[in-house]
C-alpha cells in the first residue's frame, strides 16, 4: 500500500525569521543528528580544503553557531534563515554575501564562462537548504528561497545568486546532492539562469 503524499505547507502555518532571532536548540533540531545536514553543519562552502578531513564535527558545529548568532536578535549579521511550521522548527536556508564563502570563491564551477568580481560583497548567495525530517517534500524550500530573496534585498544586496541542481526525470537524486536547491525552487523565487558550468549545475541570479 502506497503512503499518502504529504500535505503542502500552507502560508498561514509558516513563519521564517533570521537565524539570530531563533534559538540554537531550534536550529539544531532542523539539522538533526543524522543525515547530511547534521554532518556538514552548512560548512561545505565555508572551509577551504576538504572539510571532512580538515575539520571535526565539533568544530563545524561551533562555526555554525557563531555564524548564525542564534539567540542574539541584536546581532549585526547572521548566516541564514530558520523556518517554523506551526511554531515547530522545520527548515533552514543559508544566505549571505558571496564573499562569506571562501570555498565557493575558490571553485571553478560558479565562475565558468563568467567575468565576475569575486570580491564584490554586494552580491549575495544562497548555498544550502536543510529541511527537518517530517517536513520534506511539502514545498518548504520554495518558501525559504523566496524569503532569502526578500532578506538579501532588505539587507542591501545588489543581486542574489544560487547554484542549482538540475534534476533529470527518472534519475534518483539524494537529499545530500540537493542541499544546494533544485532549479525549479530558484525559478519560483524569481531567479533566472545565467550560466551552465556543468550538465547538472546551473547558476541562477536575480538583480535588485
């Protein structure tokens, strides 16, 4: 017997706040203790080198906690947004100036075929989505992407980029691979394709 399709999350159920306005316990609940988000702690593009070899789980967790400034609503900056569904912590999106991601700046992928000033901190980037188990496949990443666009615009960004995964019909994509966001998620948020550095990767962008 097939399981029922999870019901889409409705707008009235949803609240999305800057991470510094959320508690650390709430964000930790989103990332969980298993799965790719728990292991990575949103540090893939934050550390140079190979993060599993060059940092420990404890170090990655401490870095995320410092970057988000969770529990400090007066913090000058934070590194993402936290989504609540019916007041339960459910999702995360990383959104910051592009210069906050040293590994991203060192990769060839985002820059192929583009003449970009990598040090321009007026360009922001969405690099990671995490959705808590029990809330997946209910449309939450779409809402998080839209919130990231609004957040970057309000914080003075001139443009926002994402590095989407293009999915193929019939081809299985793991949750870990899709942490960067699917193409359709960015399209719904108003971003448009600007380059195709690989068969499955698309650079998306919106200029404000």
